[in-house]
C-alpha cells in the first residue's frame, strides 16, 4: 500500500510539471498551437525556458532576464523583464523593464514590445544616472523604469511607472505617467503626468501635469500644468496653468492662469483668465478678458466686466467707468 501511494504521488507531480493540452492522444499538437498550463516556469532568456510561450502559468514564473508566456496567475518575478498577455496577481521586476536615455543629441528608448496587462500589483525597482555641465547646457540621463500595458490595481516603482491606461494607483519615487484614459491615484516624489482624459488624483512633490480633459485633485509643491480642460481642485506653492476651461478652484502661491474660468482663483501675486471667466479672483494683481463675478486685489483689470472690483486700482476698459479707486462696478458687458 505505501508503494502504491508513492507511485500515485509521483504520477501526480509529473502531470503537474507538464502543461495540460487539449490535443488528442494520437497526435501531439505543434508547440505554436499548444494550449496548456503549468504551476512553475523558469526562463533565462526567451526561448531558453522550460515551457513554451503558449503556456499559461498558474503559480510561479521566474526568469533571470526575460521569459514569455500567455497568462500568469500568481507570482511573476524577473531581474529585468517578463512578457505576457495578462498577469493576474503580483509582478516583480528587480530593475524595471524599460531603459530611457536622453542627451543634447537626442533620446532613445529600449524596451519590450509585448507589455503585459496587470491585474493586481506590479512592483519594479529602478536605476538612474545623469550629469549636466554648466555654464554650457551639456547633459545626459539614463534610467530604468517600470512599464505595463493596462493596469487594474497598483503600479509601484522606485524610479518611475509608465502605463497605457491606469484604473488604480501609481506610486513612484520620481514620476508616474499614464498615456490614455485613466481613473487613477498618482503619487510621486517629483511629479505625475496623465494623458488622454479621465479622473485623476495627483500628488507630486514638485508638480503634476495632464494632457487632455481631466477632473479630480492636483496637489504639487510647485504647481500644475493642464493642457486641456480641468475640473476640480489645484493646489501648489508656486502656481497653476490650465490651457483650457478651469472649473473649480486654483490656489497658487505665486499665480494662476486659466484659458476660461468657472470658479475661484486665489494667489499671493497674480491671477489671469485669458478668455471668459465667471467667479472670484483674489490676488495682488487680477487680470481677465471678459469676467462675471468679483475681483479683489491691489490692481484689478478686465476688458469687459459684470460685477464688482474691490481694491486699490480698478479698471474696466470698456465699462461705463473705466477707472476707479477703491471700488468699481459694472452691470453688463
């Protein structure tokens, strides 16, 4: 009886150690058409790996440099890079999987083409080095960052994260970058950037930026830069710039600029609305083109204005009373 139990156990282990296949027993399917799975995969550099790339892994995949499989369910580990369609679980890259280099002569990127979609956690290391020589602008920088396709979960890296679409969290010591429509929380010691459109909460030690239309919260030590429309709250010690329509609250230590405004701008130095504005401006210098609302500051200026200006000098260029000290008002354009 003990001998029989041992033989059955060995047979079970051998079965698990080979991918299960849907091919019939008379003729084995070619490797490119195989459809199986394994609980363990080991690779040096694809195709130098135990099981072929069409195998799913339910368990652990580990690689010295680069492995390739279809889907991973469990834990995936590599020093540099691993390829897959989707990874469900935890992906760990000791040094990251994309090398960036930039200098005065140009820039180039070296990275894998087949980036996995992450459903869970992707954790990557990072490494970077650079130099710059003054007074001449001569410099170069190289960095290893962590990159994925779409992320549903969390992407954490020492140096930087880069993903196509993020529905979750990006945390990095230097920066995070989401390329397309995203709903995410981005936290970085230096800065965050979101491209496309969506909802984002960006917390950056230096600053945050968006390209496209976004809504949410931006908190940067220095400021924010939004190339499209933004709806929400932007806070920073330096200032904020929104090229399109700002709906919400801009609070900058030095200044705020918006293409159009529906909301509030407050700063210690200046606020500016380049187009139409409706709301409140509070600062040493407030400037608008067409404004409905209130301006409070040492100098208030608007080409066309409906509302009240309170401050030292109040100018409504095309108003009934173009200039007043203390207070000025206009009831229509």
